[in-house]
C-alpha cells in the first residue's frame, strides 16, 4: 500500500449498532418487500441520507419494483415509469 496509512472515518464505530440492528430486523421480516424496505431505511439512516431507494430488476431487465423511502411522491412521479410500466 505504499506509505499511505489507512484511516477509518471517525464515526464508523457509531454506526455499527445501527447496522447490527438492521441485520436483525431483516432476519425477522415476514414479507420480502417489507424486508427490502427495512434495508433501504437502515442504509439511509446509516449513511445520513435524507432518502433512499431500491430498484428490483425483473423480466426483460426492467424495473419490476421500486421501493423509495423518504422521497416525496412528486419526486417519485418525476422519475417516470419505474415499476416496469410502459409509458
């Protein structure tokens, strides 16, 4: 690695409990869509993002499902047909 020293971001250790909590919630989720939504919620929270989303690719390499979290309906609508819809 040369003379560069690896430096861990200072707040990583503060995020570990949140990551572990997210893993535990995912393991308890009965519905796949709810589990995936929890993953998006946890990822947004752990990164400090105001919103997040997960796209699930289906048949024909088109988005079959889009799971936005913390996004205004207007923003989601502005993205266009994201649920594999033809428009």
